[in-house]
C-alpha cells in the first residue's frame, strides 16, 4: 500500500501531546519537530521506492516476454522464407572474357525452387533462363552454375546491363525472392581517327584532333611529336618553351595558339583506358615562313598584266577592230551603173527603175 505524504501541520498534531507533557525550551522543541519530520519523510521515500521497484519489475517482465515472442516469430519467418544473396552484385569483365553473375539461395525449405534469369532493358525485358533452359542466343554461350548463378562465356559489349535472378519457392512462407546484378563490360579502344594539318604558316593557330568512339570506359588522349610525349601545357616544360600549345586529354585536341618553325614534325595520338590502348598513324605537319616579298611581287605582276590588257583593248577599239560594218537603210550605197543603162528614182516609188528607152 502506498503511504500518503502528510503535511507539517498533520505532523505537529501527532506530536502535540508530547509537547504538552514535556516542558522543553523552544530550541529543543524545534529540534524535536525537525527530527520527527525527517524520520517521516525517510520512511515515506523508502516505501515509495519499494513500490516503484515492484512496478518496474512487472513492466520489464512483460516487455521481455513480448520481445521474446517477436524474436521467435522473426526467426521462424526467416527460416521458412526463401532468401537470395550474391558474392558480387557489380561484376566487371573485359570483352570476350567469361563473366559469372552470382546468385545464391541462402535459405529455403523448398526442395526444387523455380529459377529464372532476366535481362532488364530500358525498353523491354528479355528472358535469359526460363522453363529450365537458356533462351535465344544465350543457349550457345551461357549456363547455370551451382543451380542458380549465371555464367556467360565470350562476353560482348552488348551484354552489359542489369540482370535479375528470380526464385520461386512454393513451400516457403515467403515464396518469392529476387536480386539484381549489374554487369559492366570494359572494351579496349580501337585506333583513333586523327586530323593533322599538312602545312601551317608561322604565327597562325592550328588544331590537331584525335577521336575514338569504341572503347569503354571512355579513353583519355595523349599527343606525341616525333615519338616524344607532349605535356598538357607547353609552358609547364622548359623543353617546349618556344611553343605555345595545350592538350585536352578528354576531347583529344592539341591546340597551337601560334605555331613556330620548331613545331614542324610527325604527330601521333594515343587513346588509352583501363583495358588497353591504341594509336593513330603518324602525320606530318610542316610550318613555313610567309614570303612577304613574294606576295607583293605576285600582286604587282597581276596588276601589270591587267594594265597591259586594258591598254591593248583601247588601242584595238581606236583602230576600228570593234566597229560594226553591217549596212542599214541609212547607209545604203547606190550601185554602179552598167554601160548603156541609166536609172532614175521617183518620189512615188521610192526606188530605182529603168528609163523607158535604152539601148540594147
């Protein structure tokens, strides 16, 4: 039973008779009252602590029982539910090698669960293993290992993607389980295509390009001149201080802001990734000086030829080579008269006619 905490007035009423019978001073009375109050409080706290401990014990026993029941239910569910695990959910292989997609049944009580493999595409999902056999072109280069894992031989870049292992166990509490495997295929670069200008005048800019689109992961690029690797920036090397170029390893471009005579040479590009590398054929870039005197002389020669041509045309025109000699109605000339024949012209007829008399 929980004790009721009394007030100081109640405590005084209890100790009242004692005060009347014992003639003590006010100091002694105060000491006596304080001692009685402390004793009462200590007794009350002790009884309340005992009660609190009793209640906490009962609550803990109930909670422990509930947790035990939940744990047993969980363990029972795990035991009777099919569960899948994988030793590697993100395998990485090189092209034309063997790949194993791990799918392991960790728990099940079904003797022969149904196993399926699917390839999950962005547009459609295709069966790899279904109805206890490989499907489509997988039949000639894939098989199951340890009942559930999928092994693909001679992997190509088209095989990369997400594969799903699905298991159906009818005798388990949870009859189905699945796990996804993300297959990555690395591809070696092929020889890149390079563009190198054949000739560039001194002081002009020039851009050399190198591209490769087959390798995976995407390759990085390096440029070489006469078999020697070029730095990413000519300013970073004292050996190339007379040049002014930069190399972009991601885009494969080699850019000269101003080419110099020393930039003449044979240039080649290397594409490289984690699998391997490939080169493009060497190409020669020649840097030549601009011949200012030759350019000015050529312009003068052209102007001289144009001037002489114009003078010739003027002289020919003055000499009448370009006059039109065709006769028109106003430039008609009277024909010569034969001997013994006279012609007259009348205004009415507007033409010549013979006289009425002539000699034959």
